C-alpha cells in the first residue's frame, strides 16, 4: 500500500524524520507531503503516532483526468463497494486543478457522482448520502496536470486535533506546527536525556503540551475517538486495537518536571493550566505568571545544550503593538545572552526583521508557515565556555 502524510509548508523534513523513526519504509519527502509504503498497520501507526502530519491518505488509484468526463469515468472504474456500503455516508475533498477542472467544488461533484453512481448500480438504486462533517468515508482527490490521485483519508478530522478540547486563546500555534518545530530542535533526543525546556511566552501552552507528550512517549492520537477509517469497510479493527494497546503501555508520566512555561499574562497561564489539565499533563509541566524581564533559567544539564528555550513571541500583527514587539525581541536576545549560557534558543520569529531584532546571529533559520505568516524558526546557540570544555 502507498500512503501520503500531508503537512504544513516547511515541516516536510521534520515529518520525514518522524516517519522514518516510526519504522516506516520508502519514506520520501515532497511538497507539503511525505510518502511512504507499507501495510495498513503502517498507515494506522502514522495516524496514531505522527505529531507533525496534517492527514494520512491511503492511495487507491491514479485517474487520468484531462476532462471532467474522463475523471468521472476513471473514478467510476474503482470498485467502491470495497470501501463503503450503499447506506453509508461519504465526503469528497478535492485539491488542485487543471485547465479542464479549475474549480475544486466542480471536481468534488464529479468524483462524488462517479462513486454514488457506481454504488447505485451495484445495489439496485440504493446509494450513499453525503455528510461533509462526519462521513463514514472521506475520499481525497489531488489533481495536478492530467493526473488525479484518488485516496482514502485515514485521519478523518485533521490530525492536529488531539482529541481533548483546547482553548487556544488569542494567537495559538497549531499543535502539529509546534510538534514539527520541536522535532527540528531535536527535543525527542534531548528531552529523554534530561534536558529542560522552557517557553517564557507560553500563551496557551502548545509547545509545553507537545513537549510533555514526547517525554511521556504518549501517542498524540491516543485520546481521539473517531478516525477516517472508523466507518470504512476495509478497516482492520484488531490491527488498530493492538496499536492502541501498545500506545497505552508506552505512555509513562514523567518522573521529574522538565518542561516549564511562563507568561506575563495571568489569563494565558490560567488557560494553559486548563489545557494541560484536560490533556492529563498537569504533573508534567510547571507554569508561572512571569515577565520575560524576570526570566531565570531553571537548572540545566551539565552538557551542552544545558537546556532549550523554545518560544513564539508576539508578532505585532495579532497581538501587541509594533514598537513593543520590536523591543520584546531585543529583550529576548538579552535574556538569552545573559541568563541562558550553554542553552540553545529556538525562536519562531514572525518576520526576518523581527528575527534580526533578537540581536544574536542564528546558526540556522527554518522557514515555516504559521497560518498566513511566513515565519522563521531560528536556532540560537548561546556559548558557555566553561560548560563547553566539559563535554
Ligand atoms: C504569540 S503568543 C504565544 C502563543 C503560544 N505559542 C500558544 O500556542 O498559545 C505570545 C505570548 O507572549 C506573551 N508575552 C508578551 N509579552 C510578554 C512579556 N514581556 N513577558 C512574558 N510574556 C509575554 C503574551 O501574553 C502571549 O501569550
């Protein structure tokens, strides 16, 4: 079977790395997508364990589509009775286009007609109905030039929804963006070695929750009840159940708190507390209302990096005023230089100008999209001669 995990722009390398670490095969990064091969259990594993993917798609067919008519005919040739029954519900998601099919709604309609007509013929007039919110089967079509990739969406709801309610507050990061950035910061290696992680402007706590989940080795999908395959005729319930059993066994509360969050705004800290409680992570993370100017790094390791400071300061577009935000980036630079020696800072800056205002030369800048913003995730190692000599 061939699978495609989709992701936000800039996260392809992080996702590829994550899928390789999950033991998946023939993992290849593309644009906003990473492909892999395997059996159904591998697709299920990616659904349950990928923190970075947006969706996991199971490839069904490549349809030739130089016109709406050929798209319809090719999709109709697929044996849909293997996937859904005539009384079930269906949704079609259509992405991309070509000269003949420019409008994705029109494309989706043609695909839906082809599936429904094929099933109606096979079942004496009975046909599946459309449910865009909670369908039994979600078909995904990606059209480029004259080729349409027809897939089954195994994820259902997008995978950034972790299954517990989260109050994001005014400017939250998406869970899978936060997770991808943490992977670039190599938290999955440093965390288990005892490295602390601090977000001094934690807001609703997205970095903290993702970081704590990684330390616990808790599958991000463990609390989700519904998946894209739940109502699919090809679903292998026992395969899924054994993955769930394994994930439950692996989930281990952290022995010592290594994840710390601060924010100047009491309301944000309260929000983060509630989010952590709903996610069952209250004992894995320490939170405090604190100004960045009063920042003190928690005790670090004896090796470099002593700790990670990972943060997403306000951009000025959504929160705060521009001047304030510029000054805040300067303050962040001072805090890193003076109070985080031996640590590595990872700052998601909303623009190249703001990244410069930190006043420290990044070792690496990774371009990612944060909603509509072209953001940069800057790696800023802070030298510590004394510590560096010990390693
Ligand atoms: C873009 S939001 C962070 C969002 C967070 N990553 C999330 O996912 O919810 C920036 C946060 O910085 C906080 N902040 C702004 N200025 C601060 C300061 N001087 N000291 C501490 N926190 C500050 C704001 O209260 C806000 O919660």
